[in-house]
């Protein structure tokens, strides 16, 4: 059981943006996908979600290809939280979260008890019950992100692919969201999440996949992947490291450019 991608190559606009990428997402784990802007993280996630067909390579979902599964079965198995969810929809929050149940319902079929329970659970988990009657367009950016996460969770999929779910969230809601993803993984879901905050990625992910210029640079335990050399080479930063209650953390500190760290120490 896993999503397994092998030899994925993708060209966009005549440029190769992913080269021979291999990866696997196991049930019950939180896999962090990290890398600089433009590295190919979103492209990889879209391939895994079956939204973008790679030029080369294969993706298997618990052994089956997307074609063998069919679109509806794939949509039930893999939930996708996009980076840029539409914010102008005039549906109520509750109805919008209910869209996550569409792959479970026959065309024009009524909502089942299981649908209602999944929507209620997802709304409770994302702490948005109080927003149920509002529309997405009237919510703050951070509230909207929580609603779209709830829609993805309402799918009750075996795998959740989340592209920058922390974007626009304040620190409290960032931590809450990562704790939610850990709760979801503890229930057996395989969670792949694109993150820019390396400190949070190291703290909350079981494993990290580091991508740079469309290439997989490293894959393993956060402490092994985020070593000083990789952070300097890939992100061009030096970091401060510390520990709290035995848990290591890191803080990006200085950009490193050809001239070395800035001279005034800031
Ligand atoms: N439709 C497209 N046409 C041409 N190039 C594209 C297209 N979509 C993405 N790209 C390019 O592919 C590369 C990878 O993009 P991708 O969105 O996967 O990066 P990312 O790692 O998610 O970046 P970010 O952290 O900035 O969101 C980038 O150089 C981007 O400009």
C-alpha cells in the first residue's frame, strides 16, 4: 500500500521542470516536500494527484494506475488541497466542504448519512463550525485556507496531498494545521505536504523530500535531509540550530551569496 512514483519527467512551456523524480508516500506518514521557489514541488504534487500527466514515468496508487482506477475512484483515494483555492465562490462554507463528498455520491444523488458525518468531522477538525453559513468570499485568507483543508479532509481519502496549507496562516493556525495533519496521519492516511517553513517541516514531518531544479536531492529523516551543506547549496542560507525538550529546531539566519554572509551580522 502506497503511492509510488517512478522516473517522473515533466516539461512545461518547453522546459524540463521535473527530471526522473522517484518517490513513495506510505499510509500513516507525513511526508514533507521542501525546496526553493520553482523547484517543482507543485508540479510533483499535481502529477501525484493525477491532474498532470507526466511525459515519462509512472504513478501507482496501491498498485493500480490512475487509468485502471478511473477518475471517481482516484478522487476517492487521493484528496488534493491546491495552493490557490478559489476565494470568490458564493457557496456556503458547509456546502463547499460538502463538495469533498462528490466522488462518493452518484450523479445527482442525495447526501447520505456518511456524507453528513464526514463533513461534520472535517469541519470540527478544522475548527470552522462557526463559519458554516458564511461564503468563502467573505472569509479572511486564513479562514478560507481552513475551509479548503476541511473540503479535502471531507473526502476521507487514503492519501492527502496538500500544497502549502500554511500559506497565509498566523503562527497559531500554522501549528494547529500541522497538528491536524498529524492527527489525520495517525488515523492511517498518507499525507504529503509542501512546506516552506523548514523549522516546522523538520518538527512535524516523519520524512522529507528535498527537490531542487526538478531533481530529487535528498529523501529521508528531517535531520539528515536538512544538513548545513544542503541548506547552503539548495536554499542559499545558513541556519541557527537549537533544541527544546529534546526536539531539535532550526532557524534560517543568513543568506549566503558569492560574497559570503552579510558583514553587519544581521
Ligand atoms: N504552465 C507552466 N508553463 C511553463 N512553466 C511552468 C508552468 N507551471 C510551472 N512552470 C515552471 O515550472 C517550475 C516548477 O514550478 P512549480 O510550481 O512546480 O514550483 P514550486 O516548487 O511549487 O515553486 P513555489 O515554491 O514557488 O510554489 C517553475 O520554474 C515554473 O516557472
